[in-house]
C-alpha cells in the first residue's frame, strides 16, 4: 500500500510540474524571439530592396550614357555620309585627263563607301531603338522600388 501511495504521490507531482506549461518569462522570451526574427527579416528585406534599387539606378545611368554616345556616333556618321555624298558629286563632275572607265571605277568605289556608311547608320539607329527600349524597361523596374 505504501508503494501504491508513493507511486500516486510521485505521479501527481510529475503531472503538476508538466501540466503547468511555460512560465510567463518563457512566454516573453518566445515572443521577443519572434519579434526579433520579424525585425531582422524586415531589415534584410529593406537592405535587399535598397541594393536592387541602387543596381537598377546604376544600370539606368550606364544605359543612358551609352545612348548618348550612340546619338553622338549617329550624328558623326550622318556627317560622314554627307561628306561621302559631296565627294560623289565631285567624282561625277568632269575632270580633264580622266577616262570614262576611271570615272566609273571611282563612282563604284564611292557608292560602296556610301552604302557602307548607310548600313552603319541603320545599325546605329537599330541599336538606339533597342537601347531606348532597355531604358524604358529599367525605368519600369525602378518604379517598383519607389
């Protein structure tokens, strides 16, 4: 009987210890850990958002700079085309002591030069168009981070 009472008494003590649950201090620690975790996650997200925004701004600046260079290159290439067309007009003029075959050879060579310049202009214009689309996309992406 004594053993039975001792067993019941031990069981009651064990049950009362486990059935009480966490103390207020333990609950406060758990809540503080949750709050700290949320704060750290929020700070990390903000840092990442800021880093992405900076990267996009840098990319936009580089793209804009490249576009400016392309526009300068286009202006210079168009000026070269004007010079080449002017040279063609001079080639087509009458020159003393020049044979007709020499004239035709000069016209053909200048025509090739003009076509090459026109091709370069087309390529530059296409690149400008692509760069403008890229800049528009970067600006749209940046709008998400404002």
